[in-house]
C-alpha cells in the first residue's frame, strides 16, 4: 500500500501521511494483530444490566463462517473497582480460554484468588452459568455491533491530502486549511463518495467472535462502585 | 469557542488542570492493586455440584497467594487459573490505538508500525498515561482541525501551546472504559469521566459503553468541535437490532 500524504503542505514542517491501518474501533489496529484474527480485538463493551454488569470482548474482524477462538490464547477482561475516579482500587480479572472444541473456561480472579469459575459449551444464546449463578457467559459468532462510515473518513483524508500550504499552530493543529477543504470535510465525514452519496456502514453485514459476560456486580465492585474496564488477548 | 450551544464545553483552567492531575493519578494508581492478600473463608459449606466441578467445604484461613487451587468466599474449589502471558492486543475505549497512535505520520507504512504493536503489548498499566499521552497529543491536534477550527477540542487548554492537548491526551491514554455501577442511567459514552470532571455540565451517568452508543459521532464531535454531538459520521445505529437481554448482540449474518 502506498503512503498517502494527509497534509502534503508546502510547509516542510508537515510530513503527515496516513497509516495503512484501519481507522476503526480496534479492528486491524496494528501489524502484530493481523497475523491471527482470533486474537485481534475489535471492541470492548460494558454497562449495567440490573444487578449485573454486562461485559463484551469481541475479536476476529470480518469473521468468516466457521471462524474459531484460539485454543492457545487467553482472553482477558480487566477491571479495577474504586470509590471514585483517580483513586486506587481493587483489580479483578476475568480470564477465559478455549479448547480445540471451542469449550470455554472462565476464571474470575482477584488478589490471587479465584472468585468464580464457569466452563462448558457456551455457544447457545443462553450461554452457560457458573455454579454460583453469578457468571453467565456466551461465546460464539455474532453480528459485529460496531457501526461506522469508514469510507467517509477516508474521503476526508483524501481531501486534506489535497490541501496545500498547510501549517500548524503552536499546539500542532493545522490551523490554515483552505475554506474549500473545510467545506469538503464537512460533507465527507457524513457521506460517501465525497458527500454525494449517503453514509455507508462498513461493518454492516459483518460478523465477529464474541465473548459475552453477565457478571453479578458484587464480584466486580469490592473496591467501590466505579469500575474501569479494558480487554486484552494474551499468550 | 462558541458558547451558544448548551453542549459546548467551556472548562475553566482550574478544572482543566484538575482533570489532568486526576487522570494521571488514576493511571498511576493501578500498579499496586494486587496485594496478593488471598483470604480463605472459614467453615463455609456450599452443597453444589455441577459438571466436573465439585464444591467442598473450605476450612483453611491462611491460603497463600499461589497459583494452586484458590478458595473463594463461597468456599468453592476451582481449577487453577491459567497464567496470562505476553499481551497480543489490548483495548479500552474505541478508536484509541487506531486514531491516536501515529495515525497521521510516516512511522507506519506498508506493514510496519512498531508503535502500534508496542501499544498493544504494553502491560505497564501504571505508566500508560505517561508513556502514551505525548504521542496522543500530536494526533489530537490534527483531529482538532477536522471541523476547520483549531483550539475547540474537549478540554483544550488555552492559550495555544505545546501542552494544549495534554489534558485529554492523558485521560484517553488511561485507556479504559469507566462504568459507574451505582448509577442506573446509562445513556452517555464517557459519561462517568465527564460527570466527575465537570459535574455542573454533565449529569450523573453510568458511562461505560453500551452497544448502541454513538461512539464515533461522540469521538468526532469531542475531538473536532469540543461537543458531544454535532459532527456525525452519518451512521448512527447498527445494521442489526440489539436485544435488552443476554446475549445482547444480534445473531451472526
């Protein structure tokens, strides 16, 4: 893929180009994750569902029929519960693995102790529950829930690329884009074919492999009600 | 900055400084969370047997922090949790590694992009903000221009200077979704952080990230125009319908 210049200004100050990695949620975000789609995270979600917390870790962008989770990797949802933003809290991780038959096993681990555990075939929509009933998990292919007009962003990139004489202010912001470019950008971002067509959801009709968890709040809030969440895939 | 729109954010300088400090404090607070204080529970008996897992009565109260079978507060014995190895990918908020890490420079060309792999493999959570905020600030500066106006990004610090994007860069480099489990209302992506930073402007919200949050419109708007709405990518909902009940996501195509 050729290197495109986003802002090929006359000013030598700027040598901005567009990286050949998707401007998406986290799909195809780096070279290292492209070697194995099953460990390429696409999205992480979390919200309150009654007395439970819903947690989702999605992988395998543009998953084909028959795509499988890795049976060599760990899929981890990291949480830290605190009393308030900026205050140290208690870490609780949910670590999931798969065997070759795609049977899942998930451990809820905090402070070196396993708090709950669930294992089995979680591919039916009801998933499976731990013995305590506090952890419910589904694992399998789902519609990719991410939605974004990727083409519109690419059009915007192209229009900024075409602008000349662009310089930046003291904070690094390109502050003299031509008025024609600014007007084009406004149309680009929310449409297709440089604003002449309607926006297109690049992720429509696409699937991912999804780990969906519903976890009793008490397992995740021992340090307080504010929970910070991130996902990872690990060896 | 225009102020006629109620959604526009005018953050006093003192709050901007506050925001940065607590964002950094938050990111630096994660290193010592695990004290290895495993607590065995005395004389709990749970008479449940499921599948291959047999529950037992646990009577030890001095369970060491090891990787052997750990007892839970319910007295159940579980298989040993696996050891987590080197990190392959990580993600908290959407469009962070994709949009804020060498998104607009020649570092990443062809199939090469060492910094994006480094970001994914960086397990030193306590240093995330320190390590990645400077790079994020460079990308945030370019995204600020998408609406044709510089200096109107969320939490932009005036006057225009090399540090103008530092506050939001630090907050985003603490790359985690914040969920307030004590707040029933869940309507706003970034809601928990925003309510903490500027409570007068943003009502309490559980934040987190629900499936239907318009995260890309909010990201565009916040980074280009300093608002939570106003700059749309034209796609405001998923192609398939989500469900309110487990497993929430739509069936595969």
